[in-house]
């Protein structure tokens, strides 16, 4: 097939072969051009954001390919919605990084499981507040669990 292509397009065969033929001269030319390009662009400077104090408050805007139909985490259970809720809500526990799926306390300090496995005890952290300032208590957790 290669021979047939050369016969059909003789004007291109020599150009293509010489263009992709590896040689020391070509390697040095390409390496030199790459080094010159890297030298001209320079190295990035360190970030200046670390020098300033963080600003608290404000608004965080994110873009998602799929929007959530609502903000009720108990009604909307798709994975894409979960990713949005994870940024807004806390839970009794949190799942650690993959591949080791460990469970860590979030708004709870720890947990105990009864011997029969039917009762879970979650002591809550003090000072956890809702967005409007109300402190989290056991009644709030009970309400959320009964709602599910």
C-alpha cells in the first residue's frame, strides 16, 4: 500500500519521509526551540494570596452542569444534587477520601452502637450553629431523621 501511495503522489512522498525522519540535527533544533520558548515565557511567580488575611463572609458562586431542582436534601437524592448539598449542609458523620472509605464525625463528636445494633448514640459538638444563628440540638437531629 505504501508503494502504491508513493506512485500516486510522488511529489509528497519525499517531503513526508524527510519531515518525520529522526536525526540528531532535528532533535537539537526542536530541543533548542523548546528551551527558548520556556525561557521566554519565564517561570510563574509565587502566589500573592497567601500574604493577605482571609476575608470572611461574602458569596461563593459555583457553576454546575446540572442544577438542583431544589435545596431540600431529603427530597432530592441524585448524586449531582448530593455534590451541591455537600457544600451547604453538614451531617452527623462524614465520609473520608477514597479509596479508604472511613467514616469520621462531623457535627457529632463520636458515636456508639448498641450491642444489638438497633440503637446509635451520637454526642453532638457544642457551638454548631445554623445559618440564622440557632445552635444545633438533639431535637433538630431528631426532626431530620424522622423526616427521612
